[in-house]
C-alpha cells in the first residue's frame, strides 16, 4: 500500500495481567498473534540492518507459515521448547535479539531481557506508521497454515505405551512432507497436547483425531 492512511490505521492492543504478552487486532477485528508480530518486526529489522544473528527464536508451537515466510526473506527460524525462558536462553546463546511465542510473548533483546507487550506493540505501531497503511494491510505479513490442537488428560507415561507409539509413527508417515506433527506433555498440568499443521486441513484434523482417540482409549 503506497497511500498514506490515517483514518483506517486503528489497532487494538490487549495485554495480559503483567503485560509481558500482547495480542493485537486490526481495524477489521482480525486478531494478530505472536507469530505475525514476530514476522512483522523481523522483516522491518532485517531491512534496517537491526536483526542480529540473521534469525528469530520461536518455540515448536509457532506456525510453519512463519518459518516459510522468514525463509523467503533469508531469515532463519530457530525453534526451542515451549516457554519464554527457553526462548531467552537460546537468544543469548545464539546472539539473537528477537524471539517469542505464538501466544504473544515477544522478547526484544535490544530493549529488555524478558517479554514486554507494550514495547512489542510500539514496534508494530512504528511499522504501521512508517508504511502509512491500514493495520490490516501491514500486520498479517503471512498466511498461517491450518493448525489443529487438541488435549487429552493423561500423564506423560502414556506416550511410552506401544499402541500409542505405533499410532504416532503411523500418522507421522501419513503426513509425510505435507505437514508437521507435535505430541508433547503439558508443562503445567496432566495433559498431552496433540498438534498437527499442514496445507490440507482435513488431513491434519484426521491425524489429530486418530491420535486423540488412541490416547483417550489408552488413558481409560
């Protein structure tokens, strides 16, 4: 968008209780999650020579669309375990100054050693102001791949059962190169999280449902 727009540049900003996470909404009411925020800031910083290490740190939950979008700009995506502490640790080790989580926990190493929702929001506002376009034209730099996430209440020990391991392996082969499958125990409660993403939403839904059924029967 080349035209300067002021009346349609509305941007909603929502912070959590301690303001270390932020989720945005454009003037059309569409949500802008942490993956989109990282993509926007990474592209801006890379163009201005401010992105250190040539990469962004994000967790295994970040959308594959983010990874492909960054790769198209010559920017790497280095994945960590879920949790901002793992993102921060990797940023320090790898010399990166941008990282975060899909949930909106954005770490901007040049300004803070932890997530700060207000600083992240200001970085987004700066890009919107510079481009002079509606937030809807600026703040969704990539189309996320369909992603399905379901939870099964059980302990991590269930993942060692032969039937469960076989179901996971079968569905990994079913997805092949068409998507990504992630099975992980929650770090805060007795849940097994089953996530799949890919271009074929029906396929990833079927994969997740199949694994969830096996886990549910195994936990009964």
